C-alpha cells in the first residue's frame, strides 16, 4: 500500500487539484491522456495532479527494464505534463502499484517536507493502495484512491445491468459495499466521496464499452474510487463544498469515469476539486531567494549564484541548487547542481554565493533551491 504525504507552507493558495485512479490491467499507456489529466479544460491545467495506477506489468524482465530506464506509464505522464508546467514531485512503485504526484513548477518552492511511506501488503494478489497516517497534526487534507474492489451486494447481474441502462444508478448506491462500510467502519467514517453519477467502472470486455460477456459473467461494480478526508470536518454541504473555520475548504468540480478508454477491463476515474488553504502564517516572504548578479559569460564553464535565506528557514547539509532546462520532468532531470553548503562564502549579512558548473551550449531557464524536497540529487 502506498501513502504519500505532502505539506505545503503557504498563506493563501487557491489550488486546483486533480486525482486519477486506474487499474490498467497490464496495458501500455494510450498516446493521448489529455482528457483524463484535465489538460484540455478552459481554466488551463491543474496545479497538482495525483495519479494512482494498479496492475502494471510485473514480469521480471519488465521490472528490470523499468528500474533502469523508467516505466512506460511514468515516462508518458511526464512527457504529457511537463509542457504544461507540471513537474513530478514524488514517485513510488510497489510491484504493479504506482502512485505519482505532479506539482506546478512555480509552486515547487512552496512544497517542503515531502515524505513518502508505504506498507508492503501485496500477498497472493490481495492488496490495497493506501495506508494513511491518522495523527491529527500530520495532515490537513487526506486523499485515498485506488481499485478498492468494492462490489454491489444482493442484486443479480441482470438487475444491475438493466438499472444501469435505465439510468437509475441511485438504486444501486445503497448496496455498494464501500458506501455501507463508510457507515460502519471507524477507519472510513471520516471519508467523503462525490456522488456516483457515472456507471460502474468494472468489469468491461477489453477494447469495448460492453460489460463482461465471458462465461464468468462478472457483475458490474464501482471498484475504482477516490475518497477524501479533511481535518476538523464531519460533513459535506449541499453545494458539494467542505469547509471549517481556520481550516482548508474544498469544492468538488467533477467526479467521473472516462468510458472512452478501452485498453483495460476497468474504466479510469478522475476527481477534480478547487482547494483553498488558509493558514495563519507569519511568514510571507520566500524561504529562499535566488538570483544572478550581472549576466553569465558563455565563455566560462562555471558561474556564481547568490541566494538569501529567510530567518525562518532551517538549513541542512542536504540542501542543493539545481539548474534545469525549461520543461524539465522531475527533480533529478537537472543539467548541473551544487550542494548549497559546499564552497559557499558569505558576501553579506544574509547573502551567500556558490559556483556551479554549466554547459554554455545549453539554454537554461530554471534554477531551483531544493530544500530537502526529495532527498539528494
């Protein structure tokens, strides 16, 4: 099971978040995922994207290839999101389960203390995607997504299919196992979900929009789900918004499946929301400020960078500065880097300078101070 915890220190940030879950059934990624990732919306791409994938190929030769060169899904997602200014912030893979977090490049400096934890529960084909931490001080907003394998109890396959065709999905909601569990299990009691206004996402004949026609005749079910939980909140109002005084508020924009994707026996599900985080912080200036004095000389192989640290910033020997091409994919996709505390010299009360190697034939546009964002470069 995978759990990714991200803490962002910001005063006020209207943030558009998109989450996607898809059991891909061993298939390779389609060439166009723009609709699924929300890249074609009128408001532009989201600020943050979280993607949970299940049942990736796990043959030994494929795992070795993926470890050396990267798996096809991660490469395709980075290729599609980077031109829209979204950089991979975190990545965790456990056999056939994969979770990726992308953040808008100009928000990277606001993300700090990114930590990842996971629990290996994949035994004999049984697994769950998330194992969240519930210490009240460790999170403001928690998402749980994945193939949760919830089924529809009592009703026959013929009744379920006829109900789907008639559009009376609400009849099936009360028999959904996850809905029932949220009312009974303390673990799920605080989680919320958008309305299930889309048909069940499992099980389909691969390559079609038809439910299982094999001899197994699997009953359709809402197996693929996205839930959220907010600290200090116990309900959802009629507008689809959740809010609590002095805490974040979240407004549901859409929660839907994407039946046009037919490479798997599951349909992917996406969740888009507007997230307003209002924290009472005394810190309004950036933790770190980077600049270059004058213009860099292309005839030199190294140049000098200046940076200043806020009094609130707690420096570390793991802090580093990286130079990146515009449109870079992730924090290790740098052209050059230097440890922030290596060979630095203080040129003013709060100003430091370091020298960094660079290739004058490379056009560089991004310089990022990595404050223990994801470990060493």
